[in-house]
């Protein structure tokens, strides 16, 4: 049978061309009954979507002027096998009919073949049925996404049509909204994806046209028409100054005149806020430099010739907002101090210059494209007509490196002293006057704003400027092959060209080393170098060089399938370099946040492989007469592609006796043995047993040693717990014993 499904059950079938014929026959039968009462009859629902699986039940939508015209037709419809089952809709019965196989005494079919939906002609509901069907047939990717949801729900709710139906509704509602946009703009978009980032009430979409254009579509309520038109005209003006931005394409009305839209070019990439999370400190600083240079270019656009004095315009707006705070704001500790500060320092804005303003210049409104170039988006008139004091455009977030770069890029060096006083005034004003807005628009976040204002009050009382605390006055970076990195002072790294072209720099170590990813054609290397004035290191360059020279022996002597492959070591450029084979792997340590998040997704099975590889390597360490020192989660990597463990950073491994050093390892309580954390105490293989047990807890429970969080057998928990005993005599007495007990324990 081409159609039919037991009532209340869910089963999906491949699309059957026969459904179209059966739907057409059903539509003809309905026309014969409805006559002129029907304004249109259409095949809708999943069986009308040609590329997806569907329940073998046909949906038909019948458009009528009023429902009252339909009920008198029910006897004739029932004669044709269409049984009326209505439901409440806005307080009225909305007719619906079903077809199928009946048994004696049952009002509803036990085998359902058709749903007949009665809908008001040209209503939103009617348009939703038609647009959803047509959009799905026109956009196979959207149809496939819908099918995947249906398949998942069908597998979960085979005997519960109600749960299956409810599970689809959010997705259908979102798709109907997109389908409406598709229809509204002439059905020329072949791809429409909602863009949810941002605080505005605009509905935003990424769109692709059949002609290959990719754009950002913003739809706003018609009440925003004048403001949005002004913004669009402003974007046209800015684009004429060759500012890298999302360029304006079109502006107009939509949704029957109820909404206004703006179309602008799409920028491939991601917002700077997200990009910063994956960048090194030097890369964050460098992005800030670019952002500052871009803001200076925006500020080169002149203010209108007839612009009223900035101080007069500013306080015309701000005095109203301060008065609103006095009457509607939430009191906080020190509010009087802030208000007195704002009143007593108005003179800071005397004779301030004016230029064009972005209005909301921060990381979330900057895009980094696939080539690393910066683009500006989302211009805003924040109440001052998009022109005023250029320093009013500055906003600072929690990223000190980006913010420091922003200022230096803008000013071409250090900001003038006057800047700190003026920007502090603007920030304190913004903090206070935003309380009322937060009260009505973001009430769940207002406490954070209150805390901000209370901090400002304390800073005023103490006589401190808040921004100078984070400004990195002594921060220095330089570049190699276009990659930025931080140092204390300049250093010549031109020697790296001997190994290839640098594609990655690791400059955050406190060991005195700086590391580089270098490519020579298709071959890539990891170069570790001591001899440069690295930013985080507090010791002497000479001692860093000696330590790295001493590290050659363990890498050479402890060659193992899991250990990063040693290639060569040499004195060069007044320092010392060790070259390793490059490995594409993620590190377990939190110092690399993106890697750490990926590492957390590794399966339990792979974590067992990692731990057993670590044990096997340290058995070799013991056999070769070495002692493991400073082995921690930063020494552990996982190669997802080849599914293998990679061990690195064994620089402190020592042949013979090793001794604890509180200054070096006293803070590493998650992984180091108690012996490592005490000056002069002997570190030996029993100490390494402790280290291995601590690593097991890092891998399997994020260092939680309670049995409740342990994911393997109680027997294996007992083995690992024994290894991390504070009493040396209670631990396994060798790595070999630990391995044997681990293997003997049940998984």
C-alpha cells in the first residue's frame, strides 16, 4: 500500500511518486464537494517534499473564506470518507478531516491515510503551508536537515505520534520563518540561515542568491524605518571612504509594509571576539593594533561642517540620562561619589574635536576574514548623530593585550596623558547612565552593572584611573614571517629561515624557551630555542641555554613510539636550538584553551590508550636509568588523525639522581609527586609512580580523586589511588609493578 499508517504510531518511508497521484485524485474529490467554497486546494506536508522520507499519510490544505461555510458540507464529505475532527483555534472550532480505514464502533480511522486541513484563504497559516513546502523543494539542504530531525524523532517515538509531532515544532517554526523570508524576496535565495549573535531586536539572516551573491539581510519593525534609513545612508557615505566594511546593497519595505529591510555584503570569517579566544597574547595584541589603525581611518571622516559644539551636544543627551538615573535608577554604594565626580569634571570635554563616529566599536562588531584582515560591521547612532569626540568611540573589554594594541595602533604609539582622564569620564558616565536601560531591558544582568559602578566609586575615592591598571606599558612584540610574538626586548630570529618558514609561535612558556612551527616545503618541524629574552621567563638566558642543552640527552636516549621525534640539536645565533618532527596534535593542558576543549572530547577508550602509552614510555625511562621530572598534562598530546599518543616536553628528565625544587614544581600539585615539591628531597622511580597515578586522575576525572567520578572499574581505581599515596611505602614500588597491577585489574 502506497499510503496508510496505524493511528498513533510513527514510521517513515522513502518518497513515493505515487503520493503525488493520490494527492491529485484526493484534491479532485474535494473540489467536487467544496465547489466555490474552496478558494484553493493544495498538497502540503512532508509527502509533498520530493527529497525526504515521510510518514505515508497525505496532507491536503483547503483554503476557504470562513469556516462556517464548511460545516454544512460535512455530511457530503463523510459520504466521501472524510471524517470531521475539529480542534480549538482562537476560541473557535477549526475544521479538520481525516481519511483511512475504520472498524465498527470507532469514530476515527485505525489506519490513517489523509489529513485534510481547512484554512482561511490568504491567511498566515495558509501561506505557511505553501511556503514551507515550496522552500523545502527548492532548497535540498534545508529539506535534508528536516529529514534528519524526523528520522531521529521517529526512532525515539515509534509508538507516540504526539511526542514526535511536538519534537518537530520548534524546527518547523524556524523553517517557516525562513520560508517566509524566501517568498518575500522573490524566491531568489537558495540558502537562508538565521544569524543569532548580537543584542539588537533585528532579525538577521545569511543569504545566498541563485546568482552567486552572499549577503546579510536585516529585518526590522516598520517603527524603525527612519532610523534604519539613516543608518543605511550613513553606510553608503562611509563606503565611499574605502573603509573595509560590510557594504550596503539595498534598503526597502517588506512583509506587506510592516517591516523594513537592509541588505549588505557578507564577510567570510568570524567576529574578532571569537577569534581572540584562539590567539596567542602577541596575536591578540596585533589584532588590537589593526583595530586601532582601522578606527583612526574611520575618524578621518569629518563631522558635518555645521556640527554644534561637542560638549554642548554631549551634555544635552547625558544630563537627561543622569536625571533618569536620579529618578528611576537603582542606588548603589558610592553613587553620590560618582555623581559628584561627573558634575565636577565636565571641563574635561572643553574644546574637544569632532569627527565621524562608529558608535559601537568593540570586538563583537569587527570581523576577521579568512585572510586575517579586519572589517567593521554594525554601525550605531548612540544618540549623538554619529559624530563627536573621537575618544568617545573607544570601548575596552577584558582582553588587556587587544586593548593595549588598540590604543597603540590608534595613536601610533603611547596614548597622550589627557586621553586617560577623558576616557575615564566617558566610561564612568556610561556605567551610571546604563543602569536605567539595564533595569528595563536586561534586568537579569543589572547586578553586574551595579558592581561595576561600585568599583568606579571606590576608584574615584582612592584617586585611581581604572584603565591604567590593565594597560601593558612594557609589552613588546616583533614578527617573523608575518607571525607576531612577544619578547622583553628585540632579538634577531633570522636564523630560523635555515629550517623553513615560520607558521606558528609558542611564546608563553616560563622556561626561557621560545618555540616555533616551521615548514620547509611539505616537511614541518618544531624548533625549541633558548637564548632570547622571552617575556615570561625570570631567570638568566645563560641558565636557559644550559638547561636546553642538557635536555638533548633524554630525547636522544629515550626514543619511543610515543615520544616526539628528535632530529637535531645545535648552537646557533648565540643560543641553542633543538629540532623535532612536527606533530598535528592537541595538548591536554589548560594553557591552550582550544586544544584543552578538544582534548576533553577524547573518548574513554582513547584515554585508556593514552595512559597505557604513558606507562609504557615511563617503563623505558626506568629501564634506561632516568628519573621523570616535571611530567604534567602539558607533556601529553593526542593525534586525532592517526589516533596516537604524543609525549613532549621532557626537558627535565634526569639520568641518575634528581632532587625536588619547590620554586620550579611546588605549584604543580595536580601532577607532581610530593617529593618534587620539596627542596632537596630525592626524586626516584617511586616518585614517578605517584606522578603516573596523578596523571591517571587528570585523564579520567579531571583530577577528582573521589570514587564516584571514576569511570572505570573499582579495581583500577584502587590501583591508581594506591599510586598517589602520600606514604611512599604504600605506593607501587616500581613502574613495572604499577603496569602489572593495572593490567590485572578489571576494566
